[in-house]
């Protein structure tokens, strides 16, 4: 059960867009449309941004969007705001009622 | 507003045990699968365990299988994590979370577990 692979860091200026990738295998990301994305501010609990690859929970702005191609999922944050500076994690169903998280990406708003 | 409140964390010796609880409110607890995850200091999120609505199906990460046991009491709206044979590498903030289509839509504030002699 290896963690999904995310870039350790990403950055963008206010108003710009940034995309974070999440690479798994044909046994997890590539096999199921159960990829989720979370944002976590320091010292806080994670917050769900995207589920089932590209669906947004109620209350999450459409600046956040998700996609998947093969074994790689992506989160795009558009119209970057200062509050978007946080750690971002992906997760995927991995079969046998198990889940995997990515290693996390620290997003810096320049 | 959905609330999840973890408790039971603290200091344990290597080889010792702790039992975490997560009290749920403001939603129909028995209708949801629940998960535990953890985050070691300065590290990323790691999935730990899952229990389905009626408690009959349980799954675990390889790193805790055989040492941790997840359970739930739907009458008390509470999910538990019994942690035995604790190791230093189990030191982390432990979160419970509600499952929605394999996304975790509500999280507790976390409870800190420290394993040290």
C-alpha cells in the first residue's frame, strides 16, 4: 500500500490557476472513479473539496475542479486567493474496502 | 451542523494500548460508513481503518492490521479505535471522518496520540 504520488510543492500568484497532480496505479486511481481532494490549513482538520474525481460538495466554490486520465488525477484551483495557501491531499479507493492518500502538496500563493 | 468529536488520545508506552472514541451528532449515524485516519507530526495524511454502517465490514491499513480494531455503537452514535501493541511510529493526530462515496466529507478536530517510553 504505497501512498499516491503528489508533487511536494506548487505555487501561483493571486488570480492565477494552479494544477496539482496525483499519480497512482492501475489498482487504485486508474481502476476506480473514487478520487477525492482535500485542503488542510495548518493545525486544522482536512476539508473535502472534490469527490468522485470531479464532483464538488455543497458549499465548495467552482474555482476547484477535478479530472482524471489513466492513473493520474488532477486538481485545478482557479482564481487563486490568499486563503488557498494550504496543504492539498488526494485520496483514492484502492480496492478491498481500503483507501490511499497522497503524500500532500504545499500550495504557496505568491 | 454535523459534528464529530474525538477523545481518548494521550501518552502510551511502546507495547501499550489506547482506545479512541469519536462521538457523532446532527446526522443519522447509522446510515454512514466511518473512517479513521492519522497524521504524524509534520507528515501527510494516512488512512487507518474503515467500518461500514452496520459494523459487519471492517478494513485496515497494512501498518495497523492485527494491532488496531475498529468498532461502532450505533445506539451511542460513536465509533471506536482500539489500538494495541502501540509503536513509536503510531504517534500522530488521529481523526475520525464520515464517508460519502469514498470521499470523507466531515472530519473531527483530531486527538493526539503519543507513543513513548
